[in-house]
C-alpha cells in the first residue's frame, strides 16, 4: 500500500512538472515563426512599418481598388503565402501580405496582443495611403487575428480559411489531459470577437482537417452575425485547401467579394 501511494505521488509530481513546463514554454508550442526575410517578388512593394508599440514590421504590397489584407497562420513567413497573393491578384484585387512580429524579418516575438497590434499597423498604413476598400483574409491562426481586428477596425468583408472559434477549445482537443482552459495565455477567442462584426463572411474549411476540426470552423461561422457563406472542401486537410479546390478556390473567393 505504501509503495502504491509513493507511485501515485511520483506520477502526480511528474504531471505537475509537465503542466508547469507547458505553461512556461506554451508560446514555443503555439507559434512556429520563420524569422528569415524572404526575397521580394516581382511587382511587390517592400513595406517597412511600425506597430504602435514600436515593433518594426515587414510586408509586401500590391495596390488595387480593393485590397485584401492577408494575415497568415502560425508557421513560416509571408513568402510561404505568395500563392495566396498571386491568386487574389489574378482576380484583380490588391494584396497586403504582412509578417507578424518574429516572422519574415519583422522584429520581436509573437503574442496574441502583439499580432493584433501588427494587424492594426497594417490597416493604418493602408488607410494612410488611400488603399480604398479593405478585406481581411485570415488563415488558421490568422482567423483569430482577423476576428479581433474586425471588431476594432471593421472591413468590407472577411474570408476565414481553416479557422477556429477558440484556440482554447482546439488545445483542449489536442491535449485533453491538460487543464488548457487555465493554462493558455494566447486564447484567440474568435467567435466571441466576430459577434461584434456585421460585414459579410466567407468561411472555408477542409472536410478532413486533422489539426482544426471542421466543427470548430463551423462554430466560428455560426457566431458571425452578417451575411455569410460556409464552404466545406471535400478531401482537403488543414494546409491543402487551395490545392484540393484548385481553380474553384479563387473563383469562389472573388465571386463572394464582388457580391
């Protein structure tokens, strides 16, 4: 009996150590930035701007009557989203492709509030230059940034791709044995934020997304109050939605934005 009690205490101590380590290093588990500065693509303006807390940021800009602000997911940098910019530009839209702090040559380290400050800096930069109509496009983690940004700085429309209503709920699904609700610092409660927004929303999700369950994307969609469209792409996972949808992807996004 004494040996069994000792084993229980040892397991409890080990669990506590794991919980503490996850809490301390959680942002290393949540963000995977590539800090390298990608090469400037042809036709793009190399943009340098500062967030309101003074953090220097990097971005690419292609002007247009309607500009799509692309806020990407938690890994890589803007160079890995060049295909998104190319697809949107082919449909006649301007694009602003931002790298958050810590990504793609931007200074600093990512946090939820920091990413929102970065997105707000992009909106200020675009409005100061008379960019015209603004559309927000969020990819995965970027959907949480878009929802919070839209509540502060309303756009003409929003496109969510592979988003979630709450990263706390996503984390609970991935780590059901951890008290994620109490541990998580950067929560990205997108559904809560989007309830304050009334612009049109297009939500796109892969039917076989193994990272963010389509149910989480649907919950974000359901929380939106304005005109909205839900598109579940058969066969697609988390990172290959555009590949599975092929030409239909940008055709449908462009049709939605023009409506």
